[in-house]
């Protein structure tokens, strides 16, 4: 029998693969799990499923995050959501607002995503 630490990441992956949007609230809760494999799988799957309406959840997670692995996973998830948006530029104001309040450890990743989404205009702000 598999433990929750083994099973939950697999379930998160299946939810993303099958595009089960109803899993977003569960994945959001698992992003705070103390176990690295569970938390990282939840972040990745959330990013694969989320739309721009769920971007604030990811931004809220990264703004106080100090763990390098989580910051990297959250950065990828945020970029995925923004890239899939009808207008990726719509993410720029939210990214800028988050950078202003984010912990120092998270700012380089947010800057990287901002540059990718906003190009030269984002850098001027």
C-alpha cells in the first residue's frame, strides 16, 4: 500500500493530465503541505490547470516563499498561467504588485517571469 506522500503527487499529476479543473481547490491546499514531494507536485499541477483567474493564488504562495525549490516551481507555474492567457500582458500588473511585497528570495524569479511576460515595458516599471 502506498503512503499519502507517494500517492498524493501521483493524484495531482493525474488531475493535471486529465485536465480536472475541480481539483484546483484541493491542489491549492496541498501547495502548503509540509512534505516536499506533495507540495511540489501540487504546485506543478496547479500551474498546468490554472487560468489567469487563479493567478492570485500562485502569486500569494510565492510572495512569502523562501524555499528555492518551491520558488522555482511557483515561477514555472506562474509563467505557464500567463503564457496560456489570451493576453499575457494582463499578468504584468499583478506581477509588478507582487514583486513590491515579495520576500527578497522570491523577487529574482518574479523578475524573470515579468521580463518574459512584459518585455521592455515591464522593465521600465
